[in-house]
């Protein structure tokens, strides 16, 4: 999906200045405990994206997973919120961003895995021992262990869901 219109309008005034953006990441697992990663250009990371105005984070992760991967998911837990130097990025056009990302554990409840071809070129489930051979986003070494640990103890197996304001 192209840059949201509200962000385009802000960028018209701010230029390429560093902007702090709230975002979400979806930690989706298959039945074997492998984590879904999306190929963004040449970097593997969890699928996700920025929040739109008035959007709740849990709603954003459901929307982003649907748009990018074709999967319908239910949010089953908040794994954590991360930010810092590894979450900074400069885009090819010079726009600089620093993301603060809420990572959610999600369960597949429908749809079929099909990368959108715009934001992601591929989507594959990976076991923890398969990650070292991949070109990963700089924040993945911080977040991936938390995601795998969450899956090992996940409450979603009992059918629990998180509140809508998360």
C-alpha cells in the first residue's frame, strides 16, 4: 500500500526530517511453531506497518496482516513494545523515521498466505534455527526471541483474546 495520505501531507511540511511513527508487527506462527516473516525489498521481518489516525493498534495489526499477506488473524496477546536505534530507517527518497512498534501474537483464523507483491515480495514461516542465514531487519535479534518465547507459552491456545483497546 502506498504512503497514507495523512503522512504525505505531513511530509510536505516536514520534508525528510526524522519522524517518530507508531507501528505494529504481527507475530504469526504455524502449527510447528515457525514464525512468519515477510521479505521487504531485501530484508526479512515480521509483517506490519504504521497506524492510521484513530486506529487502535490491535486493529492495525489485523489490517496490515490482511493487506500484506492475505491472512485473517485474531490478536491473542501483546508480546512487547520496542523502539530505539535499531528501529530507525532512512528510505530511498531520504525520508527518515524512527518506529515505536507494538508486537502482537496472532493466530491465523482465515485467508490464505499470498504476499501482496507491493510491500512484501515473499512470506515464509521460519524456525528459530533458520534465522541466522537470513538478512534480517536490525531489530529482529531483539524481537524474534521474545516472539518465539511467547509462542511457547501462548495464552491463545486456550482461546483467550486481548481487549480491543490494546
